[in-house]
């Protein structure tokens, strides 16, 4: 396996300032840093001293066992859950669901969680369990319902239309089996026939058969891909889990104003320091959602944002009105009617789990910074924040073509069109182009004096002479374009190879890991490529790596 670190200069974002420790003001928002050896010991000691302030470990393990067993957990995962019951610490990361596992970055986050847990376990000489948190409470269907694969003519999108019903969470939105079958057929059509394809399609078919929602499908995919790694899964919208969260929900409602003030104070500071906010601390927001029941649509209710009012809590349309006492009582009796937003979720995660460290992407680190003082309001400490490791997978065909054209990953990312046009010009267009330039200059040198003489002697023809000159140049330009078109046809194979490089590495001008689906690589290599990623040592700096398959 060949890997190469893609060196990048630190940028000017809050995340860059945190990861590279370039701004002491930002460091003050995070009590720990993953590159400080002592912070791992400090965080572990802190968690040991606060065990009674979190969800009971045995009760948590029971919920995790039920959820993972339903979604095809391996014996290794069940053993990891038993260690949670015994008081093991966890490394946690999460992501919203995606069709057939979504973009590669979901797997990259799981790989980081697993490798970080393995590293921490060796570092601390005590059990540390990897946990993946499926953000099933999110209701942005358009972010979760699709995936992409390369196909004839470019990038191909597979997507499921939102089923009829209220705008509820992804984990409460059922998908009919006929839709899974249709989507699996579309996927099979896009994937080339290989030795691994029949087994892959059978696995996905079995997963879809036992999945009612996109969240369950992702859980099945992760359970299968990481069966040997002891990765524990949970769904943020699991009703059993929400019942464990009830005491923290009640605290968030009681201390709601202080929470919002803490978010806003940090947001104001971050903006004053010159950083762009990754999440808005909205005025009077409760930073919680409520599932509004509707008698016309029994079942899952619409996930509705709550705001604080003088009387308690309500939505903007006035369809939900709860006094503070009513809201607290509802959180105690029916906690599954509530869910977190991006700013309250970090504290809930820390209440539910003994989080040694949390693995976050660049945008997530940005909004977690806003929660630093909110942790303090809740009498908690933010865990170690670990930047997600990221990878660009380079298959052997792409690598061969990059070598053929002396194309670097930076060329693909930052100057592809310029590189392609320069390469094409270098083939033989320069020589012909120069000849057209010389010919046009020489002919106009003879023709222009004649046109000027005609215009001077016959003023009525002045406009015609100007138009005639334009037509002359237009005919030259037309011939040049035809030559260029013929040149492109002549080099069509090479241009297609260049476009394929971009499609595989930076599709649509977006990093590969945010677009392409894992099935592309499993179909070609089986599970070897994923094992390569799992063998890469944990890197707390989150550097980006090129991985040659």
C-alpha cells in the first residue's frame, strides 16, 4: 500500500486555528487538544470522576445491544458493548445517513473513530470502544436520500424522493421495499460486472430487506463493513435512547436561556475575531425540536423548531404552545417527542456516553467551538476534539493516467481546465494557430489599405468596408474553430481520460470523499481497500492522504 500526505498550508478558519493551534483565543474554547499527550490522561481522569453524572453504563449498554442486534451486529460489536457496560470509555463520531452508505467521508469518519479508539486503548492501557452516532433525528431528507457513482457521460445520481407524509426525521421516514428494489437495480446497472459484484449486490439486497429507513440501511452497511472492528452503532433518534436522555432534556429546558446566551456570547466573540460562523445561534431559539402530532397524519409527527417565549416554548406558526412546566413534564413523560439541534447535540452526546474524544469534520469543529461555554453552563467539559482523517482513493487506472499526463492532485483540484487546455494546445494547435495568426496579419496588411482607400473615395461604402473586414476575420476564426474541433476529435481518447481522472478524484469540483459511494471501490477490490485505510496509523492532526489502491 502506498500513501502520501497531501500537505496544505493552514487556512484562516476556526477549524484551522484549532487544529494547528495558531490562535490562543480559539484554543480557549476547547479544554483539550488531541496532539497533547497529557490531555488524553486528563480527560480519562475527568470521566472517571464524573461517572455518576452520566447515563448509567448498564442501562446504556442494554439500549446499544438492542439497537445493534436489530441491525446485524457482529460478535465483536456485542463484546464491545459489554465493555461499555463495564465502564469502558468511548471514541465517538457520527454522520447523517446516506443512500447505500452515502459518500465516502462517512466511512472515513468510522475509520478514524476505530483507529483513534485503538490508539487510545494502547495509550491509556484500558478499554476504549469505537462508537458511531447515526444522526437520524435530522430531517433534511435531501441531504440523506441520495448517492453518486461515475457513469457514462459523467456523474450519476441515485436518489429516493421524499415519501408522502409530515416533514419528520430521517429515522421516522419509512421507505417501501419496492423503492429499495428499484434503487438497487439502478445501482447494479451503474456498477461494471466484476468478480465482487454479485456478492455485493446480494449483501445490499439483504440489508435493504431488513431496513425500514435510510438510518437502518446505514446501520446495516456499517455493521457489515466493520464487522471485525467492534464498531458500536447508535441512532440519535432511537426512542429507547431518548428515554435515557430525558433528564438532560429537562435540564436543557430549565437552563434554556443560559444555554442560548452562552452560544450567542461565543458566536459574537468568534465573529469579532474574524472567523466565519459554521452554525447560527438564533435569537430565542430553544436549540431543541419537537415532533408536532397531527391527527390528520398519525404516526411520526413533523419535526418543528422550538423557540423560547415569555410563557414557555412555541414554534413560529403558533401550532405548538407549551408552558415551561408543560415542556419539562413532556420531556419527562414523552422524551421521544423532543430532539436536539447541532448546538445542543454535543452536550447530549456527552451526557449519554463516556466520551474520551469526538471525531469531527472541518465544519463540525467550527460549530462545536460555539458550544465551549455551553458545556460549562451544564456543568460539563467538552471532550477532546479530533479532526477526521480524510483520504482520496486513487485506483490503478487513474494513477496510470495521471502518470501519463504528468498530472498532480493539485492540478486536478485547483487548475484542471487550465491544465487540460494547455495540454491540448501543446499537441499541435500552437503550430497551426501561429500560422493562422501570421496569415491573417499578412492578408490584412495588404487588404486594410485597400479598404481605407475605398472608404475615403466612396464614403457611402465606408460601413460596407468595415463589415467586409469583420467578415474576413470571422472566416479566419471559423476555420480556426473547425481546426480546434478536429484536434479535439483527434485527441478525444486522451481528453476523456483526463475527464475521467477529474471524475474519480474531484467530481463536480468537490472532493471525492464528499461525493462518491463506497460500492464503486468494493465492486472493484472487494474489502481490501477498506482494510488499507484501517491499517493507516491514527493521526490526531487529521491530515489528508492520497491512498493508491
